[in-house]
C-alpha cells in the first residue's frame, strides 16, 4: 500500500522533474514514512496548539487541518504592529491511506511537530477463482 497525497498525479511527476513552487512554500511541510507496520506522518505546525489542530479520517483518507486567528487584526489586544511575518489562517493536508486501523490512530505534538501514527491493516486477498462447469 502506498500513501498518496491528494493532488494530481501528473503534477507530482512534473514536480519531481522541475521542482514544485507549490510544495516549496507549503506552510504544512511533512514527512511520511512506514516503520514497523505503522504509517507515520510528521507535520511541521510551529506556533499551533493541539486545540487548533483537527485530524479526521474519511473513506481511506486522513486529513490534518490547522486554524489560527489573525491576532494582528484584533483591535482589542492594544498592540500597534509595524511588521509581522507569522502566518495565520487555515491550512490543510490530506493523504490517501486506504485500509487503516482508525480506532488505533494516535497523534502527539513534539516541539512544533505533529506526529500521527496510523497502524496498517493487512489487505485481504480479494481474488477469487471461479470454477467453470
């Protein structure tokens, strides 16, 4: 089984050849790997708390969403900003996992990195031979 990010496969081939501007500037950079029968997704989410992150599974996909309000537009904080670079708003990444053990998915935050572990489910051999009479 292969974890597949949700985007156009043609784009992936093209991006591998020339490099992707879209992926270079994606605020949700991640690493995906398999180790000891478990898929692991590590996503950089510096500045986000676990309460600002949502992880959902649906129909073989896992989606990680992070949302943060723009405190610079908050008139109530009494601050007068002259310059700011930190990003606010919403960001999201989805991956197709296929058969996963949804009841045993775990997630934790480690130094600004979200670590999601997804136990694999052994694929059943659905091939069946039909005898001809």
